[in-house]
């Protein structure tokens, strides 16, 4: 979520407006929620509710597109924000790191579709190293573009889960990304500016290894059904 301390810097459009009475901590939203904890909880609940439906929508032969990514974002946040599923029209930054300029997002997303998404999806690679590499490239490129006003990291993780499922893996569990690992994750995103995907490859190797240690009965999700609780997202609050 957006913090008053300046996690995101934006001005002008509806996307930059805060809910009146929220002290600049909660983006203007359709339910009119003013408390940060409440909006965080609602975002998490909606993510859990819609995740299984999103997973069930795409089969193992699907090649993902920019339109698919917008649809995922809309399905998740459409009941909360009027701009859900639409590319942002404001420039944003985090901790002094600027993401792609808003005017370049449509062309960058087309480049992603014609490049990494076309090359690496459907994700049907047999080697775990290849799977980690392909997911890492797509993940970094999408996060660097940051196409939406909010929820970018979480949408990128949903896409990573879908790609892993295409490769025959269980739903990826991101719950271990905290503390030092979280800092390493953000450093890996920044390394992508220089087309260095190896740090993120290592992040996904560890995520895959951790996921494979989880008993099958606790996976909780697969193509065509399952419980969203099995998709181990780390707390998305403050992670885009």
C-alpha cells in the first residue's frame, strides 16, 4: 500500500488521489476504506478469492500476453480500484528507484509480450534450472515495467505461479521471502536493469526448492481447482 513516508511518488490523476480522511496512506478506493490495515486485508482477501479462478483459466499450453496480465489485475482489484487492469498514467518510484515512465508502458508491455512471454510461455521446460531462469526473466521484466498503480509485485508472482504450473511444478510458495531474502529479492530486481537475471534465477531456484519440500497434500491449488490458501504468497503489503 502507499505510505505517507513516500513509498510511491505520484501526482495528478485519479490514481494519485488518496481516500479523504486516510492521512495520505490509502489510495482512493471504491469501498471508501480509510484505514490502511483494512485496505491491506481486503486486497489480500480478494487475492485469495480470485487466485484459484485465475489459475483455472489458463491451461498448460497457454501463451501469456499483456492482455492476460491486465485481466489478472482487473479480476483481483476491480472491486477495489477504478483503475484496476489499466496501465498507470502516473510515474512512480520506490526508495529512490524509478520504474518505467508511464508513457512508455504500452510499448514496453508489447515488447514483453513479443519477447520474453513469447519465448518462455507456455513454460514447458524439463530442467528446474531452465524453469527458474525463464520465470526469473519474465518476472524481472514485468516488475521493472511496473505497469499498474498498485499490485505489480503480486501480479508478477501470480504469473510466476502460472508459469511454474505449466512446467508441472506445484504452486510456488513465496512465504520464505522475508528479512535478508526480501532484500536480496529487491536487489535481484534492480540487477535486471542491466539484463543480469542470475540473481533472480537464484531467488527462484530457492523458491522452487522450498516449494518441492512441501507435502503434496498441502499444495492447495492446481490447474482446475484447489484452495487459494495453498499459494504461499509473502505478505504483499508494501511490495507493489
